[in-house]
């Protein structure tokens, strides 16, 4: 029975009892105690104990009603805390330092804190909050991108890292932003984004952003390969190539690989001029320059460089010249060790 119904019913009963007694027209009753007298109608004397009982019964019901309310609220709070802990573990977040009101549930909470929870693609959870998180986790693992504001996770969180990768792979414009200098993203993501940009963006667009990108050796060679393999003439100028080489600090072996890439699309004079300009800025690349000269058999220029160098330098090229001077023209620089 609800408290309101009880108060209403008890009030009607008390008033009915009072009216019933009063209908007998009984005289007043006087209560006397140590000189103190009080005279009230008999109906009042009948109703007073009922009213006292009524008041105490209402207070009793209110007390246990409030006690039950706070107990239920405490259970609901613990339930929400447990759901929150499970949600955090699903998102690979720490769920430590959480204490429940019900001490019997703290052992369960400690277990949840240490669990690594994974989900299957066909799982369905009755709880709406957990199910929403589960569906987001499944979507991320399936390669979908979930807006960061829906996850509210730190960038280093494994799910957030995967989610960012998903965005890179699905949004080439975002990938272009990732590879720019001072973007703040880690090296692995930048390389993934650069690969995505190369696959999805035309060379004309990439060229506009070259100065905004910090290259490493693999990225630079991949860029030059794309430039070489695209339809039409290469878009990256010799000056830009020289700037990129100076920025990345390649080895002679790397430069020889680049020379092999450009051998089929640049004329001998263009390629020789490119490497001449490279070595004029940094003599460490003389070996690569000699390789290009040897490739096109510019023997006199090779002799000139060797004559101006120590006899212990550039031994493969000295060996090549000696073999040619001995009439053995079947050898070329690719058959000799360049390292």
C-alpha cells in the first residue's frame, strides 16, 4: 500500500470512528490527575489513541521508505560504477581507484579492473551503454573510423591509435595533414599516411606540399618512384631533388638507386648534370657521381676526378679504369663492389 493511500484510508477510518461514537450523544469524560482536570467528549478520547498510533505508523513507514530509497539508490550507483568499469576496460582504459558502496562487490570490481575484455563481431548486449561501446569497438576493428569526440580517448590509447589509422586509410585529405611537419603524429602513422597519399593523390597535388613534409630515405625514394612512373613528364625538378637529398642525407648507395630510377627517363646529359650539382654541394656523394659517369662511359671525367683524389679512394672506379686500359672492356661498374 502506498503512503498516500494509507494516510487517506486511516484518516477516513479515524473520522468515521469519531463520528460513530459522537452519534450516541454521550456526555463528556473528565480526566483528573493530581489536581489537573481535562474534560473532552467521549469521541475525542476514542480518537486520540488512534491518531497517536496513526502518526507513529506514518513515521515508521517514512523511515523504512527512506532507508529502502537510499539502499536502492546505493545499489543503482554501484551498478552504474560497474557498468562504467566494464566500459573503460572495453576501451582499453584503466579502471582503478573505484570503490563501491557495497563492500561485497569490491572483489568483483577488482577482478574487472584486471580484465582485458575483447568482443566478437556478432555480440549483442542488453545494456545500451555497453552495447554502444561494443559496436564502436567492433567498427574500429573492422576498419571504420569513429569521430574522436564520440570516443573521448587519449591519443596513445590502442583503440584511438587504430581509429586514427582507419581515418588515414579512408581520408586522403587527413592523411595529407598527418605527414606535414610538426603534425605531432608518430613515425609509423606518418609513413602509413604518406603511403596512402602516394596511392590516392595525383603527383600535381603532392608536389604543392613537398616543402611541408619531412622525408626519410624510404619516403623520398617512394616519392621519386611515383614521379617517375606517373603518366607524362616527371614533375619534380632537379633543384627540388637536390634540396630533398640535402635534407634527408642519403648514402651513396641510395643515390645510385635513385640514378637507376631516373636512367630511363632522363637523358644522359640531364642525369650527369643533376649528379654534378649534387656533388658540388656535398663531395660525400662523389661515388654516386662517378657511378653515373661510368654508366655513360664518361671516362675522361672519371680520370680527372680520380687524379685529384687519394689513391686509396674510389677503388672500384680505379679498377674499372685499369681494366679498360688493359683492354678488358667487358667489365662495368655494376660488376664491381661499390661499398
